[in-house]
């Protein structure tokens, strides 16, 4: 009886193993010995090297469905639950959601693609969704800048009517300026900064004397091309400010950086949606609501992430906005200076 039972078990096990036999003994990607469906070394799925068309289509659909499901799930939580995803990531629950760095790559690419190529019709769309009384009321309480969130962004790529002029100097040439400066006593000569700016102003005036629009377009083009780079380099400072504000909390800098990346992801995706909404008639009000959510999203995210009282969170949120605004102004100043120097 026992022998028959053992033989039966062996037969069942042999049949089961035969059905679940792996296509390959070694991972085709890294050569590691396989012990399951996925390689424990590189993560590649064990799929036959040569696939028939049915297998190819099946694997493609599976990969796309997995990507699509993760991305949509992550996006839903990103918009509806500020601070939830960085908490999940820092707890190690990462496989369920789309990787934040991959999402950053996609979201920033989408944002700046729309930023460059969408037409400049945002103001008309926003105006169409609000009455005159609504606009006056928003402006009266200081929220008109939030309502026109995209206006400041679109100014960076608006081409028609951009005219820059550096003709506020009486010098006709660099030689004339240098000659006059050399004739002055040393203590009355321009300082190095004023001299640098005046010399550049003379050069640009001479080069673009009859083409102020061309100068403006090149200036704005430089600014828009480097806007994404400036935001990227501000990211570690964003996380550093959070680290300083919550230095008593048990968080690594890297965990603040994860929170920052998720916020950037939300900002880019929300900004992209606003640009799209602003092109669709009667969706201006929805764009306004999204603009409000962009402003308050960080506040709710900080509350969820760090778990402090509303009073402390609002205080730190205000301090953060003040300090980060200074950093943004510094970045813009550097960009403007770089633009002038490279024209």
C-alpha cells in the first residue's frame, strides 16, 4: 500500500514537473541558473529565445497590461492621496506601483513636450470658464496668480510681440566705451559688474539694432530650453529644505528626496493636464480647480508624510515656500544672466 502510494505520488510529481518545465535552464539575459519564472539576478522573465507569433503577442499584451495597470494605479494615488506613495515606497512596498524615477522621466517629457508645442490659447480658455465678477473676486483676494498658473509658463514660449532692447546706453561701440573709461580717473571708472553689463549691452545693441523681436525670441528660446534643467537642479535643494525643516524626525535625506520626486511627478502631470484643459472650451474652471490643488497639494503631502499637527505643518509649509521661492528666483537670475552672456 505504502509502495503504491509512493509510486503514485512520484508519478503525479513527475507529470506536474513536466507541465511546469522551464523553457530555459539558464537566464538568456545574464546566464544565471533559473529557479523560477523570473531570474533572481536580473529579473528577466523566462521566455523561450525563439517565439512563435502567438507567444510574442501574448507576452507583449502581458507587458503592456502590467505597465498600464501600474501607471494608472500610481497616477490615481498620486493625484488623490498626497504623501501616500512616498510613504509606501519608503516602507518597501514598491513593486505594486510604477517606479517614481521612471514616472518622472515620462511626466517631465510630457510636460515640456506640451509646453513647447501647444498653442498659446490658455488665457482665452480660462476666461471662458469664469465670469467677470469671479475674476475680480479672485484678484481681490490675491488668487489671480493661481488662476493664471499656466500664464506664467506660457510667457516663456510666447513668440509674437516679444521685443527686447538694450539701447539704454549712449555708447556706439566698445572702442568708444573703453576710450572714455580709460580717460577717467581710476576711482571714477565703472566697476567690474557695470562694465560687464554695459559691454554686453553695447554688443547686443549693435548686433540686434534693427531686430529687437529676433533678440526677444532668442532670449525666450534660451530660457525655455533651460527651464527644465533649472527645475531638475532645484530638486536636491527641495529635499534639503525638507530635511532641515524635519531634522528631528527620523528620515534619511534619500527619503525626503523620494517625497520630492513624487511631488515633481504630480506637478508635471497636473501642469500637463492644465495645459490641455486650457485648450478645451468650458474647461477653464476645471483648470482653476487643478491650479488650487497644485498649490495646496504640498501642504497635504507634508501632513501625510511627516504626521505632525496642522499648526506645525502649515508653519513649515509657509517657511518652505518662502525659502524655495528664493531659490527659484536665484535660479531664474542665473538663467537670465546665462542667456544674456550667450546671446
